[in-house]
C-alpha cells in the first residue's frame, strides 16, 4: 500500500509522509503531544507556485498527512471519523503535526491533531480510529446501504484534466496534474458557461499514478470534485471552513465513484455532502463540509453592482 506498480513510493505518499520528531515525553513532564515533521508538497498545491494567486495546498492532502501521523501511534487501523477545521492557508514549507491522544479504548481511540506552521495552527482535527469492514459483512450484523450514484461509463465521462494554474513558472505541476478526475457530463455545463442550475457533482476519481485506494486516498476523494456551487454558476475558489468525513469500509482496487450535492446556499456559505463508492459497489466514505462562496465568484443578478 502506497507503492506503485514499479515498486517505488508514489508521489502522493511522498507528499503525505511524516517523520516522528518527539515522543510526548518532552522534558520529562509528559505533555502527551507526539510531534511529527512534515512538509507541504508543491506537487499537490491547487494553484502552482509562481503565479499571481498564492499557492494553496489541497485540503484532502493536508487531512491525509494528519491521518498518517495519527495512525502511526493508533491502537486501531482505520480513521473511522475525522473532523477538520481549516484555520489558515499554509505556505509550501516545513510544518509539524502535534498529536494528543484523548482516549485509547478497545474498540475506538480518539486523538486531537494540529497541523502547525510557525507556531500557528493551520488545520485543527479530531480523529477517532477503529475498525471498518474489509469485504462483505457477516456474523449476523445488521446491514443496510442506500443506492449508489448512477454514473455513465467512465469512458463517456469528461476528463477534467489540468486546469489553469496547474503548472508553475518553473514547470512544477500541481494537484490537477496528479489526479484522474472524470466528471458526469450532466454536471459539467459550467465549463462552457451553461451551468445546470443544480448544485451537484458526480464523477470517477483516482490518481494518475498507479496506486490502490486506502484511507489516505479516501481523505482526498471526499473533497476531490469541483465545488458543487459551480453548478449554480459560481465557478472559482471556494475555501472549505470545516469538513467531517467517515470511513465506512476498506475500498477494493479500482477507480472510486464520488457523488456530491448541496442542500442550501446563502449568506456566502454553502454545504456539501459527498459519498464515495468503490469499484465493487461498496459505500466506503461519506463527508459533509461547510465552505465559503468566494467573493469574486458569487453569482450576481443583472441589477447588482460589480
């Protein structure tokens, strides 16, 4: 897991790598924090460095980085519930993840994890770890799942490809060059100035580099599609303020299917609910986030001033 078919570490796993720097003992007083050194990787910046717009790190990569640190010391293998608050836009420089375990039980463990740069928290998370199913559940457990999204065959979907700002002045390619995103054509009218009028997005998601999906890739997948408000004509950067996601099962190999929708837009805020299904038809992740409709992208009525 985390290794390409050629046997080398994938670029995604390099981007979310962590190195333990302290064990929580400190000066002997034992503050309980375990420290990990990390670095924000320009290859997964939404907008590459060197342009007029400041480079911003993909939020899913930031969450995956934190999860790598949390799972390093967790008594359980899977991040069953993660709640993340995005407080600041980090620079593409070294940082640290500080993990404090609040509880470690037999079936679940909960940690507070802060992604810190220059003494300021840029991402504050709470993560509960536990176990999720690997394959069909048995042992007489109660199970029920809603219907998966209806998507056209992947070859009929729109390959979003690299977007403006993906490649920096020095040739470094950002996030869009490393993910393979194929959108349901019915949700892509905004690309030609004809939005559907419904805040929904659907499509297939994976990495361009060969790598099987796991918990870290699910953290990326739940926030992988263009913001649902694109379907209302508000195309532009829509920063996430808070995101909570649940891991429901271990995904099988193959492309993931992601479906996202919104229930309310107003006051410059919108919500987004997403489901992620694997190639075997399992519901493997769910998420809900609150985000801002960027001021420069809010759709104006004809009578409104610019």
